[in-house]
C-alpha cells in the first residue's frame, strides 16, 4: 500500500496546486468532464493492469478501440441493429480478440509484446479497410437515442462512465484481492514456473487475463466512441494503451509482474487525467502530452526499482 499511498498524496497535492493556479479546475463542468474521462480510461486500465500483474503486456487496446468504433457505427447506423444486439456483438468481438491474444501467448508461446504489437497493427489496418478510411459516426443517434443517452449522460450529476467504473472496480477488487483466481494471477506473475509446479494452470490464468482485458476494452471502447461521436479509423484510440499502462504502473503494478492493486490503478488513472487537465487549463502546448506521460512512466518504473531493491534488502537481512 506504500506505493498507492504515495501516488494518492501526489494526486491530492497536484489537485490543490492546480486549483490554486486555475480556479476553473473546480468548476462543475470541468469536474464532470474529468470524471467522465477517468471512468472511460479507468475501465480499460483495469484490464491492462490485470495483464501486467501476470507479467504480460497488451499494446493492442488503442487499435481495438478503432475497430470497435467502426463496427459499432456500422452496426447501429448502417445495419440498423437493435442497440442491445450491437453492444453484445462488439463486446463479444473484443473479448474474442483478447482470447486470441491469450491463445497465441500461452499455446504458441509467442511473447506478449510481439503478439499485441501485431494486434496493434492488424486491428488498426482492419478498421481502416472496413471503414474505407472514412470517418464513422452516430449522427443524431436515430433509433438508439437511449443507448447514446446512457453512454454520455449523468446520474445526479455523476457521469455514467464514472458510475460504471465504480461498479467494475468493486467487482474487480473482490476478484483480484479476495478470490482464488486473484491469488493465482499474482502467483503466475511472480513466478510462472513455480506456480505451474504448485498445480496452477498458468496457461489458463494468463489467457484469462487477456480475455478480461479484451472485455474491459469493449466496454470502454463503446463509451469512448459515443464520447467522441466520431471515429476516424486512422487515429481513434491512438496510443491509448500507453495511458492504461502508465496508469497501472503509477498505481503500483510492476512491469515484472506479481504486484498491483485495483485501488492503485484507479489512483494512477486519476493522476494521469489530472495531469492532462493541467496541460489544458494552464495553456501548456498539447504537444507535450506524450512528453509528460513518458516522464510519468519513467518515474513510476524508477520508483518500482527502488521499492524492489528495498524489499530484497529487507528479505536479505
């Protein structure tokens, strides 16, 4: 919990400083938009965090968003499918893509970096091909107004994506920290060989992590598509996987695997979005977004290295 506490303190300090520098930070409209973005980013960051806990990585999430957005628009606007059917279909597709990643990693024994990097390229290219490299959208949402209202609306002033994130986080926390499956995820991440010899089906556990990542990416992708209301297959969701990885690392997930928490991932997601908000409110050039994210990831990895060394030193004593 030390890493999570340190990140939380940093988040609080950053919010206080930003509120002092620009009081607009505390405006209701800004806080609502911030909560909406934290909801969308937090959902897929939880999926990425679970993959990282097993010692893997998923670089394909951003391209999955592009493919999902294109398919969702086609299903709803062109094919006129019922909203419920379209939602089930796109989530099933992204979950299946996660299962394919898991199969290639566990059965064909290809490194997760290579598998998901190929997915990043393939899904983006497929999205561009299906859309004919044209921007897709939802127009006036004729026939699925309720779905759009749910995805972009609020309940008592709280954005729907944030509410969905809280619900998912509660379930994910129970599964990860209070179930046998969760213990298996950590065990595989710490030492897959030892986990296998202790009777854990490590292949199944690793594959399930990628399935969950695909499932959460599907939910977040739907919310993101309606939030933007415009899906350009060449740029939609571009580099979003880096935000998810950064949020997980900031939240205490070690890239070596075997450590992390749902609460930490949520704090890391909030910290990243506040940093983005800082860039916007203080008039810092948006071109520095990726520079800020790069520094944040680097600091997170350095902190993890220091923490690991201290832990090893304590064990040595």
